[in-house]
């Protein structure tokens, strides 16, 4: 990112910078887990570009995770996010398998 001049980078260079510099803005979620907030937002952006419904689901999961962390349920919320991610991957893979059979 630029150190002077235009402080508002174009979309791609900003998200590339975030991708190449993980952990710029970390948030504690529980005693043993943290969240790379900017990379989570980058993942959500990429999901929205592909599929708005998937992006909306990911945004809701992020919001739920943040609320859960504030309420002291961070570990439980992380587990739910992991399960949701696994289900999404499974759904995507099974759709690919079923489409190949057509």
C-alpha cells in the first residue's frame, strides 16, 4: 500500500496487500483462538463475487462469531464456523459430482 498520496487504494491492490500480510488486524476470539479480521473480510468479498448467497452466509457467520466472542462463547462459535465451512465444502463437492454425472 502507498505510504503517501492517495490513501484509498484500488480494490485489488488493497486485498492483495491484505492477503500478502496476514495478521495485520487480529482479534481474540477465545483464550486460545484468534481471528485475522481483514483476511476474513477478504474471504467474504471473494465469496460475494462468486455467489452472493454464499457471501451473505459467510458475513452472517463472521457477525455471529464476533458476537459469540464478546459474549464469552468464542470456542463454541469457532467450532460452529468450522462445521459450517465443512458443510459448504461438502455441498460444493457433491454438486460437482452430481453435475459430472449429467
